[in-house]
C-alpha cells in the first residue's frame, strides 16, 4: 500500500516562528559614508549558543560582546567586554572558552576565570 507525505505549506503572510523573548542591550553605532553622511545602525553581527543551551553570546559593531542568560532573558552584566568591530563569536564545545574575532585580530577568553589571550 502506498503512502503519501503531506507537509504544511507556508504562506508569505504568516510567520512560522514565534518570538519568545527579545534581548535588549547592544547600543546603536554610527557609520560614515564617503560623502560624509552619518548613518545610525542597531544590529547584532553574530551570535553563538553555549552547549548547555542556557546561555548565548552576541557581538555587535557597537564594540561589545554580551553574554545572555536565556532562562532569565537578561544580560549577564559582569561579562560585557569591549572589542573593536566584533565580526564573529564562537563558544567551545565544552563552554569553557569564547572566541571573538574583530577588525584588529582575535581574542580568546576563558569564561570562568576571565583569562584572555589575544592574536593579531
């Protein structure tokens, strides 16, 4: 006996994903065009989840990375770091290290101790 597979069809007007929380914290940053015009942006350039799924790290061109407690929906304030133009973030498989790549090089930070190693 043959079976058929049916899947729901997505329509352009209906969102399939429903947000459960909004994380606020990164600041707007300004970009100057070649003709001198100033444009303000507020965006996140990269995110990475910790292996336990309870935390996330985000990076922005506002020169910060921020670690978030996803259970509380809040930033873990003590772990905010400044970095020039964050372009990528990553978390090690064991959740022990965070890697930040930016305009001026790469930084590796141990989450618990705050030990930092830089590479340019």
